[in-house]
DNA sequence: TATACTGTGTATATAGATATAAACAGTATA
DNA sequence: TATACTGTTTATATCTATATACACAGTATA
C-alpha cells in the first residue's frame, strides 16, 4: 500500500515532520480508516528514498499522539481515533495553515482584498483542473 | 530600530530561516525602504534572545539574495531592490503560502467550499479587529 | 523449519542548527 | 585617543536530523 505522501525536498521542515503531518491529515480526514495497515518503516523509507530511522521517527511520533498503533513483527496500523479528535485536528490544521497564508500576504503589505484575489485565483485553478477529486495540488 | 519580527518557537523551521523570510517580506512589501538601517546582528540577537551566529546567518543569506547590504564597522542596510523583483518575491510568497493552506484543507478531505468558509472566517475576524492596519495576526 | 517480512535496539558517522566566547578590524563620536 | 558601536573570523560545544549497518525478537507463510 502506497501512502500519498510527498516530501518537499527544498523545505526547511524536517522530513520526519512532513511525513507525520501528512499521515495525520490522511487519518483525520478519513482517507485512512482505523485498522488499515500502513507501509512498514522499511517499505516507506524505500518509497521515499530516505533512511529507516527517519520513517521510524515519524511513526513513533504518530503513535505517541495516538494516531497509529505498532506491533513488533506485525507492522503498523491506523488506530481508532475519536471523531471529536479528528475534527479538532482537522480544523486546527486548516485554520492555522490558512492563517499563515493570510499572514504572509499581510506581511507583504497586501490588502485583504488582494489576498482574497490570490486565494480566489488558486481556487479557480483548482476547479478548472477538477482537482477537488484527487485532493492535491502540484 | 526594532524589526517587527516574531519567531515561532514551536516551529520546526530553523530560526535563521524565519528571520530571513520575515525581513524579506518587509522589504518586498515596502515596509523597509532602501537605505534603511537594520538592527545590528548583536542588537537583533538580543532583541530576539538568540545567538549572534543565528542572526548573522539570516543576514548573510539576505545579503546573498540581494536584499540587504552589509559593511564592516557601519552596519547593515536595506539594499536597492528592483520593483520587479519585489513584486515577484511578494506574489510567489503569498501564492505559495495560500496554496499550502488550501492543500492542507484538501489533504484533510475538506471540500473547496469548506476551505473557502474557513478562509472567510479568518478574514472576517481580521476585519472585525481592524487588523488590516497593523498587518499582523496573533 | 527456512525464509521473508515486521518492529526494536544499538552503533557509528555526518551535516545542520545554534549557543557562547574571544579576538580582530572598521566606523563614529566625545 | 578612548570608548562604544559595527561586522568578521575563529573556536568549542551541544543538540537535532539523518544516513548506513547490524543484530535481535516477533509474525506469517510455504
């Protein structure tokens, strides 16, 4: 099973953290159901072309946060996560991410209207590509 | 002179990079005019309660990118930056930041409409606080 | 039972980020 | 000229992130 995860190589964000965030989003958003088997740390490290230590770090953190459950010899599975928690994680993540985007605009001295314009433009491009369905941007 | 810079301590982004991005935004957005003196690396390190090495790293990178100009013994000043470059930096930064926010929403299985809702909510809060004027979010 | 997978632990190594400190060289002012 | 600032260089140190490798223990299947 391949996870739809992409690493931004030019990003200053640690790799393990990128993995963590993306897996969390998939779980909170319902793409990954409780009980679903995740790729092994070795498989994921091969797929993403990174070290096992790094994938392990991501999985460890996710397990500590209650999103996954790991058993030696068996593998790693999506945990049961309360709907409330999923909702909370989702809302917080999206709110913060959008807030950050808006803040970037303001910091560049863009007006709210200008920021809205850019936002609308991106959304328009999305609709044009029908990207709602596959859920990703380039 | 105090720079309106804030470090996100819980962020995984390196400190020097946070400084870099924020100073770049201030310059590109016109908040900092060419010739303006920036705080010395020592003053900034004191203000932000970080190491001189870290502030220097940020300033070095900004200088390499042509945003500032540094002279031993005199200090560091905002460089002349072409309007085209400023515009490009601004548009790219805002576009990418908003795009990332939208992507976060999609990854959490939010529809475009839902994402728009959150965006609108944030903007409404902004307008409510009259934050357009001071240009920052909490 | 052997093999192939799984996670866990350990080791070594390198690069990056950041801290503190000291010294040197340049600038500005009293 | 002394002092206070400026940036530059160097050194030492610690922590984090990541890489590679190996061995151990657990699971599943042929």
